[in-house]
């Protein structure tokens, strides 16, 4: 009887540990699955090409927007938990992906257009317009970038989040993950600086370096 009681207590203990760990890991499971879908879209609809003399990774917006998986990504992001991240990398990867999804959504909501800046009026900013819902709350791109991402103290975010313009850092043809985040951010910075039409231009004859305005804005 004593052994039976001990067995019951052990069973309840193991069950409680399982349930607690399951609840703690639920949010991250949703986020991981959600960005697997986003990853699939990026790999399918982002391709390297040259536009107006600028080599870059470009989005096939029309095809991406017509893919049913895109609507799934938006729906998942609307209800995704935005608390309870286990690491800084998990939080960064989540919000970088969320920003990029919302930037693409902004373009698709007003497609076709020449520039994302054409969305706003003369006296308003596209970055301050409500673009969609993340974690049950209406968001702007400005909020995600300045109120969430920049406060995390990671300067490389500025080559990871996209502004859907030719001069901006390229959209990465894969989703960001917590496991590979630092590798991905380093790679983005190297690619941005290696592109003389975007990040860094060297004039050897004049011995001058020209850097993207991004380094001035966020120095």
C-alpha cells in the first residue's frame, strides 16, 4: 500500500511537470510552426535578381499574396503569444519575423504600388499606420521597430528588418530562428556592406568611403 501511494505521488508529479512544461512551451511551439510557414513562403517567392542596376533579393509580391499559406501566416501571427520567451534570441527572432511579415503585408494591402512610402499621404508616415495585428494587438511598423526591437540593444536588427525599398537591406530568403540568429544577422551585415549599391561604396581614387544612411540614422 505504501508502494502504491508512492507510485501515485510519482505519477502525479511527472504529470504535473509534463503539463507545466507543455504550457510553458506552447507559445514557442506556435511561434516555431508559424515561422516555418513564413520560411516556406520566403524560400518560394524571394529570388536574387538585378533591379535598376541594383543586385538584390526581391519578393514576388503578387505570387506570395495569392498563396493560401500567406493568409495562414497572417492569421497565426494575429493570435501568437508575445510573452514568455525563453531567451533574448527567441524574442528577437520573433519580432524581426513579425516586422518583415507586416512590411510585406503593408505592400500587399495596397498592391500594386511603386514604393511602400506611397501608402501614406503627404502629411502622414507609412511607418505609423496600423498595419495588422500581432499577438492580439494592432501594431504599426514604427512600434515594432522602435518600441520593441531597438530597446533590445541589438544594432544588427537594422540589416534584418526590411522597408520594401530598393536601397534598404535585402529581405532574407528564409525566416530568422533563435538557434541561428547571430549567424543570420552577421551574414546580413556582410551582404549589406558587400553591396556597393546599398551598404558600402569605396572610391579608391578619391580615397573615400560612402556608407548607407542607416548607419547615420541609428548610430
